[in-house]
C-alpha cells in the first residue's frame, strides 16, 4: 500500500516537473492554461507582443505572425474571433521546434511547441483565415521555462477586408445600380433616336 502511494507521488512529481516538454495537450485549447503542477502564470503585461503581418485579413490569404520578446521555449498560439473561445482558421507548416495542435475539431487549429528548444523573434507562424469571420485576434500562452509563463498574450484586432457585411452592401448596391444603368442606357438610346431616327439607323 505504502509502495503504491509512494509510486503515485513519484509519478505526480515527475509529471509536474516534466509538464509538457513536447507541447500543450488538446485539453488546453479553450483556456490555454498550462497545468504546470499549480504554478501560476506571471501577471500581465507580458514581455511578449504578437505581431501579425497585416491589420486586415481576407479569406484564404496567409497572415504571418511573430511573437516578439525574449527567447521562449513553450508556446500555444490560436486565432480567435472576438471573445469566442473557439480556435479559427488553419495554421500552415509549423516553424522548427513547433507543431500543430488539434483544436475545435481542426487538426491545424493551433500551434504549440514540439520541444523546449529556443523560439524567438525569428520564429514565424503562418495562418490562413477561414471563410467566415468578421474580426480576428491572435492569442498566445508563452513560456520562458516551466515556472515562468504568461497567458492571454493578445495581438490587436484584425478586421476582415472583404467581410460578409461589406459584401452584402456591395451586392445590394449593385442590385440598385443595375436598373439605373439600364434606364440610363435606354434614355441615351431614345435621345439618340429622337435626333437621328432609329429606323433609319436599323435600315443601314
Ligand atoms: C526581439 O524582439 C524584442 C522586442 O522587439 C527586442 O527587444 C529584442 O532585442 C529582440 N531580440 C533579438 C535577438 O533580436
Ligand atoms: C533565433 O534562434 C535561432 C536558432 O537558435 C537563431 O539562429 C537566430 O539567430 C535567432 N534569431 C534572433 C532574432 O534572435
């Protein structure tokens, strides 16, 4: 009995010491909180900032993302829409020492570290926006080491440069504009006719 208890304690200690040297688990997708044996995150502001390559996005057009600050070893990076906790879009080939994490039913829904090797300002992540999203924010958990990490590291908000709303406005404007153009052409044609006579024109 004592041996079993001792074994469990050892296992617990080992698990928490090693934590997640090979990346965050799927269970961290929503709260993005490391379970590092009760170690609390460092208070924000973090020494890290997230730099997307653009302030706007378009469905299917890649956006690159860099986490700037001191060298880091652990990361969990997701794109979100507003305050929704669902990871959106699709990450592309993970940079060295990182890998995909399946989140929100998407095999490429998030990026996490693959090992504890250094990641830095030169580590570039590439993300493909989904078809439906009006605004996007990148959210990360960044760890310098097991006991030193920050959660809720956020980029500024990216807005859709061809969102559903503006598309709707465009097509309704088009619906109004089309009859106007037809009327205008008819008017021009009739004016031409009243001056030159269209039956003569047709005869030629
Ligand atoms: C990484 O970026 C941070 C913040 O921009 C900067 O302070 C730091 O000097 C950079 N490190 C390197 C090695 O370029
Ligand atoms: C980032 O780390 C890589 C690999 O350790 C190194 O080659 C590169 O020079 C570093 N870049 C910066 C900006 O620190």
